[in-house]
C-alpha cells in the first residue's frame, strides 16, 4: 500500500528543528551515531557546536540530555526509538521525567518500520513502557504536518516529552492549520455507527478502512489520538456514548499502548464493545508491508475487525 | 577448506546474498570475515549436526548487523544450505536481518542492539566455570559498539573474575555507522583500557590469519582481548574505509566489480 505524496516524517521533523534552532540558540540536538538516520545532517552543518553526538551510548545520551536541560538548553534527543526508549528507560524515568528536565525525547523510526531487521529493531513496546512513567507527555504524530506542529509545540512547552517520529511515508491526513495541543484529539471523519481510534502513521490506514465501511453504509468515525499522555478522555467517552463499538489501531503493543489507554477510559466511564489492533508478538522475518498484513493492520483487515466487533 | 579459502568464499557469499536480498551491512560483513573464518576453521569446536551440542564452544557475534557474514560462514561450515542462505531477510526466513536465537539453532543469543554480547559472554564463561565445563567462550564486538557502557561493566567483572575461558575479539575498523570512532567518541588506547580492567590484550592485523589464530588460541590466566585491526569493506576497493558502505547495497555493476575483486585476492 503505497501512495503519491507520501512523506517520511523525519523530513519535516528535521526541517522544523533546523528552523527553530535558527531562531533560538538554546535548541541543541543530541544523538547516538545517528546523524544520518535521524536526518540531522543539515542541523550538524548549520549548528555544528549544537550537535552533540555521544557515540553509540543511549543511556549516556539521555543523561547528557538532562544535564543540558539543567544548563538552560532545550535538548532534542534523537535516536532510533527501540534503543532510545528500551536502553535508556531508567534515565528517561529518573533523569528526565522524575527530575522534570526539559528534554524532548525523539524516538525515530518506531513501530516495525525496520521490517526485516527484526524484533530487536522494532519499537513496538515504547508506548507501553513510557505511558507508565509519570509526568512524560507522549506525542505520536499521524503525518508530516502534525510532526511539524508537534516539534513546534515541544520547543515551546517547558516539560519533558516523547515524540514518536515515523519513517514510514504517509500522505498528510491532518489539517494544515492545526496547532498541536496535548490532550486534544482530532476527529478526522464523522460517523455515529462505530469508531476507529488510531495514532501515528496508521491513522491513514484507519481512514482507508473507514472509507471501505462507509461505502457499505457503515458510518465510521475516525479519531486521531496523537496525544497519548495526556489522553483526550472526553473524545473517547463521546465515541463510546455515541457509537456502538470502538476499534483501536496502532503500530505498537496494544497492552499498555493506545488500546490500553482507550480501554482504561472506556471501562471507567462508558463500557462499549472494543477491539485493540496492533502488534501482539515479536515479528517474523518480513518486510514492513508484509508486517502490516501479518498484524492485521491492512485497511481491509481493520474494516473486518470492526464488522466483527459490531456483530458480536 | 582452509581459513583463507573459506574467507574468500564467504566474501563471495556476502556479496551474493546482499545483492539478492537488497539489504545488509556489507562493509561490516567484509570487515569481520577473516575473524569468523579463522574462528570456524581453526578455533571453535562445533557440530553442524547438533548445533546445540552441550559441549560446544560458545560464539556470540555481538555486532549482529554483520548477520550475513555469520550466515555465510555457517553455510560453508555445514550449518545452512546455500538455498537457505538465499532466503536471508525473506518472509518467514530463519535468517533474520539480525541473528535471532528463537529462529535459528546455533545462534546463542539475539544480537542487533549493540552492547549486549559481552555481558552474555561473561555469564557463559562464569557458567562454564561453575559447571566445570571445558568449552570456551568467544565474543566478537564492533569497535564503535564499545562506546556502550554495558560492555565496560562486563569487562570490569570479567577481569575481576579472572575469566580465563573468555576471549573477546574486537573488529577494530575505526569506523562506526556515520563517522570515524576517534572523531565520534574515541576508544584509544583500547588495549590499555582492557589491561587496566584486568585483561590480557593483543593488537594484531585482523586480516592476517596466522596472527589471528595465534592471538585467539593463546592461553593465559586472564580474560583475553584480541584487538583485530581491520578495514571496513575489506576486499572491495571502493568500499574500503568508506562509512557510506556501512549498509549500502551495490548496484549490478558494483556487484560485478566487487565479486571480481574478492575472487581475485590470493
Ligand atoms: C544500541 C544500538 N544503538 C544503535 C544501533 C545502530 N547501529 C547499528 S550498526 C552501528 C554502528 C556500529 O559500529 P561498529 O560497532 O564499529 O561496527 P562496524 O559496523 O564498524 O563493524 C550503529 C550505530 C544499534 N544497532 N544498537
Ligand atoms: Mg567499527
């Protein structure tokens, strides 16, 4: 499933960071031998003294980020998401979140974007791990536009945050005029029969599923939950009250991920039939495209899941 | 097949596999080839019929991104067929982009995230001592990989434990993913660092098979590190010492030239 106008979100991420760094010299980038994979080449050229490459050392990288924040800088710590979140989890908890250090953790190429490189390189646990940490805002942009908006917000917001920056190209699905606000979801498609709630670049897939369903007369609401912490509980509750079922869609582990987050709100407020789609296990050797199919995240498969929940 | 012949065949297989699959870490594979050829030919006690034979020597290729070098070497040593090698990175293959223990018997532990092999190898060597086993433990790391702090926790503990059954071979090609190690986060003097942590250290040419054999097989009372000075992309003129060839895939023309070059050597 490819399409024209699809954009790798690392591009707007890097371009926005360069633009903001040009206006605010407190902005620094920290990375782990990942100048290339984090698209920091231009940043390095323009602001060599503000690019801190600690080498292949993620725990050190996050600790250094916290120290830089203490010195009054605004560090954007960029690394492949599995290594940033998995390796440096305690630094994220203690040095960043618990210490309320103004660090922006940028998890690059999350989900199973590394395809055949396998489960060690897939970052499917990151959302569940980080959602358990108090005080950390979690942002999963759906497309290039929202990535830009999220980076702008992060540079201004004086709080620890995690931004999940996808490398899987998708077309823009959000509105160009939107500014990012934590705790506020966007309803991308109206409908009162059932609801799809998604985050990240699979929002595009959820929209395609909704179109398939709507063509059959099933009016499906699509909610883009880019802010996972804090979550937009009101929007979830409204969907639970106004529609007959909710299916969540994410490129991550639903236990503790978006699925878990939505279920927590639903169960505590307005129980409604649910299904949580995502990555349920370590992946087989397969390409990214095959993995979407393997994990039931194709547009047709998402539509099937929703029909099944409604038929329950 | 002696180790030199094996290394030449492994280089051919690396080029063939990566070109066929359209992905792989070619520079990293060519860098480690001679180390693996010597290990499999003259050092390791393994049985391809019984990859989990309890008395086998243990090998961890901690720089798991060099999976194609490992799979190619395993192919020449009877652990895999050539047909299976060509399934590298294909749907449901046992040959994942990074070696996975659950997928392929003979892989001792999953590698890919850097800085994992050394701690696990230390556990193996301590375990061998506890159960009174004769097998030895070998771990191959990248040099950039040694920037991970987990390695130094393991190196410190291995020195403290005087783990004479443990040998670490560092693929010292002086490049990491994006740049030179010494420009990124310098490692020198690497031998002195290991020595300060209680290890015996030897620095050798990592493409000289006699030197590799002698250094790896030397016995002592301490854990031993062989700092194998290598060339990333070794054997292919336009790949040698070029960071971009960390994981670039050759074009058809480049493949033909590379194959000719690695086939011509010696
Ligand atoms: C924990 C972790 N961080 C980052 C990476 C991404 N990465 C893969 S290979 C590599 C460079 C490795 O350099 P080196 O250890 O010198 O191995 P070489 O390829 O030069 O043999 C990096 C940074 C990774 N695999 N694991
Ligand atoms: Mg290296």
